[in-house]
C-alpha cells in the first residue's frame, strides 16, 4: 500500500478514496489556542522568506531593500535589535495572512511584526487551558470517529497527539493507542487483543504502521 504525504499528514492510496486531514496549524484560530503548532509552521515560512529575525526583533529602521540582516542570523535575535523596515512589513504580512480573519486587526494594528507576534502569543497563553480540555475531550471521545476511513483516523490521531504534545501535555502511548482502537473497524479486534496480550507496549506509530498494512 502506497503512502503520500499531503499537508504533512500521511494519506493512504488504496482502492477507496481517502479524504485528506488538514492540520489545524495552517490558520491561527480566533482564540489563538492552536498557537503552539501554528507558530512552528509560520516560523519555517518566515525562515524560508528570510524574515524570521524581525518577528523576534524590535526596532525597525529605514534600511533600503537589500540591506538585509546577515544570512544565518541566530533565531534568538534580541528584541531590541534593529531590523529592516521592508523585511518587517513582509513578515507582518505573512503572519497576517495565516490568522483567522477576526485576528487580522491585531496584526494590522501592530507597528511591527514582533509586536503582532507577541500579542498573538499572549492571547494563546490565556486560551491554552481551554484548548487542552478540548483536546483531551476529543481523545476521550475518539470512538465517535468510527466509520471513517482508516487513513483519516490515523491522520486525526496524529494531529491530536501533536497538538497535545506542543501544549506540553505528555500522555502515555497506551492512552493514544486505546483511543485509536475504539474507532478502528471490527477487523482490527484481533490486533487490539494482541496489543493487550503484549502488555500494551506498542506505540501509536507502530500500531499505525500495522493498520496501514492491513
């Protein structure tokens, strides 16, 4: 069975169509709760565009285009380091393009990309406890996904586990695997029994590979 990686979530190419699972990291939610995963993607984008340093910088200068910071500058740039005004606007625009429309004014009204980033980060911290409860509830009720294609179930679980880990929530692999089995079709019952008989030691990644091979 072949695998393809679309939107960072593996999908399965088989005789049945598999709907892609999009990571919540693509757009920052209105409450900024998914900031931990969103900021990873945005940091990579800003690094690709060579403007990440302004998101953690501070004072902007009227430097002309081309007077960019030295390539390979540390990602831990001091917040009082002067940055190129053109690069700052570019960074601000990229950040603003990846937030919920209700947050666009937060970015637009900020004088610098760094100010916008700080505001969003502060909003995310206040929303973190609520988001954690939301994710824990999704895991506890994972069985409600029964009937969805196996590839979708694995994608949903991968996103859920990643979001919890980025929030700093460390759950046992057994909790994720048990939740996954609650949603998998009945033909995986024997696999579940084998997992239980083995002491529940196999990780969710190992179980996912096994599920894809069936």
